[in-house]
C-alpha cells in the first residue's frame, strides 16, 4: 500500500527532527565514550597511585622468603584501605597472596605470568588490563608493576579495581545522557515546529504567487516577513514579473501597432505554417474571403477557404514551395489578385506561406469601362463619320446633278456633323468635370434657373405635343451648390425627358423640401427603362435603345454628366422607372444654412 505523500512542512519537520536525533545520537555516543575513557583513565591513575604506595610499604624480603601469613595480612590490609583486590606474584608468575583467595586456595590458582598486565609491566612502569577474572568470575581493572630488590626483579604487585562502582557511574552517566538528549530533542522539536511552519508558509506563499505569475497575473507581488534567501528569491521573482510585464506590454503594443497597420491596409494577409494551420490573419482577409467567423487561428485553411482554385494553389505550394502570383474569381463581381510568399519559422525545416489577397474587382471594372469607353467612342465616331462619308460619296457619284437630292444629302451630312459636334462637346465637358475635385459651393435660389431651363425647352416640347409644366416649392429658400452646374443637371434631365417622351405625353418638373434637403424631380411619361437596365443607366455611352437614341440625336453621355455634376456638389441622384409608363429622375441638394421656408 502506497503511503500518502507528506507536504513540505511535515517533510521539513521530519528532516530537521531526524537530523537532530542523529546529531544527538552521534554527539551523545561520542561524549559517553569520551566520559568512559576519562573515567577509566582516572581509575587507572588512582589505582597506579595506590599501587605505588603499596609497593613502598611492602617488605620485599617477605616476598623473597614467601612468608604467606605476612603477605596475606599485607594484601588484606591494602585491600581494606583501597577497596581493591590485591595480589602478590613472584617473578615466575606464582601467586603468593591474594586478598580474595585464602592461603589454602592459592595452590589451585593458575600461573599469572602470561596475564596481559603482567607481561606489560615487564617492559613498562605499569601494566593495565580490563577483563573478567577467571578466578573470582568478576570484571576487574588490573594494574600491576614489577617489584625490585636492589635492582633484582623479585615479583609483581597487582591491584584490581572492581568495576561495579565504575559501571554504576557509567550507568548513571548513560541515564543522564539519555534524559538530556530527550529533553534537548523535545525542546528542539518545539522550537523547530514554528520555524518549519514559518519557512513552509513562506515557501507556500512564494509558490502560490509564483503560480499566479506563471498563469499571467504579473501584477502580483511577493512580500515575505523574513530576511533570508527566501526574501531574495521573492525579490528576484518580483523583479522578473516586472520585467516580463514590461516585455509583454511592449510586445502587445508592437503587436497592436502591427495589427493596426495590417488592418488598415486594403490587402488581406493570412500566414499559414507548414502544418497547414493558420497562425495570423487580418480582418480584411476575412472580408475578402467572405468568412463570417470571428477568428480562424489554428484552423486548417481547408476549413476556411472555399474557393477550389485557391486551395489548389496552396496545396501545390506546400508540395513545392515557390513564389506564386495569380488571379482568382471568387464570384461574378469579385476578382482577387493573390501572392504566396514562403517563410521559415525558427526550428521548423518546412516552409510556411504568407498569403496576400488584393481585391482588384474595381480595377478590372475600370479596365473594362476603359475598354468599353474606347470601343464606344470609336463606335460613336465611326457611325456618323461613316454616314458623312457615304452621303458625300453619293453626292459625288450622282447627287450633284439633282438639286433636291443634293439638298437632302447635305442636310443629312449637316445632321451627322451636329451629332459629332454634340459628341465632342459632351466628351470635353465630361473630361473637364472629371478633372474637377474641390469646387466652391454657395447658397443660391434655384427657382429662376429651373424656370429658365424649362422655358428654353418649351418650344421643343410643344413641337412634340408634350405638356411641360413646373411646380416649385413655395417660399424663399436656397440650396448649397454651384449655379451653372445645377443648370446643366436640370437641362440634361429635361432634355432627356423631351427626347424620350412619346407624342402627347407629359413632363413635370417639381421640387419638394424634405428636412434639410430640397429634392428636384423631372417626371415624364416616356418609354421607360427596364429594371435590369436601370443599374447601368448612368454609365457613359449607355443607351437602352441605341437605334432610337441615335435617331433623336443622343450621345449617351448626358446622364453620366449629370451624375458627376451631382457628386461634385455633394448631391444625390436616383431614378424610378417603369417600361411604357415613364421615368422620374430626382436630385437631392442640401439646403443652405440661410434658407427660410414659409
């Protein structure tokens, strides 16, 4: 069964206690053995002193004579005074007297010449040995010395200290050491507990704050109530958090600046790494790809890009990275120019791609308009010129001999010349208008201009049996614009209404005040414009009925001129039309600040 893991506090507590226990054990054992050595050395020294005194007081002649009674009395007397066992041994190792053995028991005592203390005393002043006596079966400390008479070795004098008292002192010492060790251990444990708690709380707080910093909360600061290495570590983490916070702020600012720049450009940018995952994009890219997801990061580009041509180009790029530039058609009205640029990420061998998307629909449309314009201009000039040439060749061939026929063809040539003149005039006017950018707008009263334009076309309207009427807003008011440009707008609209209205029709020019704007409308009961043609009605040279337009002398530029003039004056133009019912062309001008309506 696996034991549950302990937290740092208990681990530290157990480590300190174990270290303390081991230290106390080692120190206590060393002190005990040192005390034991000191005690035995002290006993040796005392016993040696006793031995010297005994040697000085003994009659050496008695040892030589082996007088048992004297020797027995001597050892008993010394034993009583010193509390030691006293033994006298001759030079051959025979025991002559022993305080623990009666005289009649001496013959049974074995020879002592080979005892360690006896052998040692032969070569030094004293011989020492600690062992259990084979004679009396007790543990004794033996101290012996050689006895001389006139420099002649005559025997040995030996004292043996009973170890009972020494053992009692050692036992007492052991008891004291153990009790002292326990007390020190308990007191130390009581001191270690708050210390370990303080250390672990600091470490726990340090770890908690470090985790918060790692999780991104860089405003956290570590405050420890200590002056040790943990405080230095906390200070280092605080400094690191401050630096990281500064780095991240700068990185975020740089990223924001980069995103702002990339978002402000018209090109869409998508970065795709080698695993075909998107790692960067700007909003323009989503807009150009008609993607409605908020983010496409870390998504496979096959999930985002639906155009098969584009995905096929990307697939080919990742098979063989190289610079790619192409045009793709996402829809009928949207054409994109794409560029694929390889790039390398650090530590990644395979190449990624930066996909740049540029919407060139407008340029393609302008290019088409330019081509159509050139073709239309050529066609518009070619038709009257061909007619003039044809009529001229006819006159040269046979028309000059017949005055009536000559007059007829000359009138047709003059009509085509007028058509060419009108076409050139409209083209020049349109070119001048397009060159204008900022014009000075001022407030003026439009009623007089409208009435003047209508009066100019009244005769043409009456010739076609058209009812041309004006209904102006009552009261004094002014619009903000340019008077001559305003005149051209009204004139072109009235001219179109007169040209394209059928005989017996009606034309109404009227105004209406709507809030801060004045709306000028030209309404006719002409042929009308089909709904599918209305979106192109303001294009150059665009005619709904080309044959009819040329027949009545139209150039196809009038409404284009009207649109450009309206835009220059911050006006808005629109139309409403229904085939065989008629059309309404309206232009909305802002009222001047000084306008008053009654």
